[in-house]
C-alpha cells in the first residue's frame, strides 16, 4: 500500500494507492477527533471500520464517496485483492480546526454535517453516495497528473476544493436515486460491476439488461440518474483509466494497451485519451 500524506491549508489529504500480485490487508487510523471524506476512484475493495466493540463493513467501494467522524478509537481496514487495486483519496479536517474555516463554509458544515461535528460515538457515518462522473474525473486527474513540486500542490489544492464542492452540492439537493427502488439500485450496481470486469469485451445493452434482470429502458434511464452518466460513457471512462494504468506500469506498447481495453482503432484510442487526460498516450512512455 502506498500512502502519500499531504498538508494543505487546515486539512490533510491522504492519497492511497495499491497494486499487488496478492491480497493485502492495510489498517490505518487517526490520532485525534477528525471529520473525513473518502473518495474511492477505483478498486472494488472491502472496507471494515472498527470502533470500540462495533464494526461496519462496506463492499463495492468503487465509485463510493462517504463522510465520517472518527477518533483515535477507530481503525479503517482495507482488504485489497490483486484483481481489485485500490485508488482512494481521503480529505481530513481536525474537528478543532473547523472553526478556522470561512464563515460561509462553516455554515455549510454545520448545516449538512451536524451529526459529525457533534458525534455520539467513536465513528459516525455521514452522507454517502456513489459518485457522478464530475467527481470521478477530479479523482482521475489527481492520480494521473504529471505536475511536480509547487505546481502539483497548487493543482491538488484546486482538485480537493472541487471534490468537496461537488460533495456538498450533491448532499444539499434531493438525493439522486431516491426515486429508484432499492432492488433496482442493486441491479444497477451489478451492471456497473459487469462492465468493469469486461472492459475489453462488454455485453451489449440488451445482453446487460438480461444479465441483471432489468429492462433496457430502465437500465439506460436509471443508470444515468444514479451514476450521473450513460452506460457507455462510464465504460469509456473505465477503459481509459485502465489503459493509463497499463501504460504507466507495464512494458507494453500503446497499440497493445488500446487493444487490451477494447479499442480496435489506435487513432480513436489516442483521441479519446487526449480528451480525457489532456496529453497523448505516448507522453507516458517517454
């Protein structure tokens, strides 16, 4: 597990990344009372939170965003398999530093995270949801940026601010997906898993509908409503993220990376890659 800890203004950012050829278990915790925000950009890992004699378990963390209060009696345990690498951003505020926030921001925290500011346990979960593509893109940019030094710190500050803005914008509105039945939401999460596991040869919409037991119309309409983007926009995003990881860590050509994620045309792959990341695939291989 690679964990980079960055101090930005009055908060701490943890960039957690893990790619391993075997299952690993990693535990982390805090030394004081904190309010935190976790954003799981990739890695459908298992998270178990132990607090006192209690525990809470989360599965299917990929694309998951959560807020929480945690103190020194809380441990966060990630079980990461070699098939589900972890990519997570955690933004942490010390509870005592919240009063240093500008008045308007302080009011936002008090309005929407009151249970975390005034906790009744060692661990308290606040609002949580699956992220739309705007938040996912901010996470992708953080993990793929080539900026260094002071420029990187400026960039990280802007992306962290963007993530928190999206988070509060989301919870300040009526929760997206509340009109979708719980049973249908579970089917849509399953659809998301199927696509992520079959990036190079994904099922058609009709095939996907049959696999999850949801008609084509509901699949298209509710997938966009719940996750914020159409089915195949999500698939394209996953393809490009995987290609970026392959080019960064494996000794393969750009053509091989394109083929491995389902692109037959190298020009189509390059154009989509530039549009998403802002630079050519060849720039990674230099």
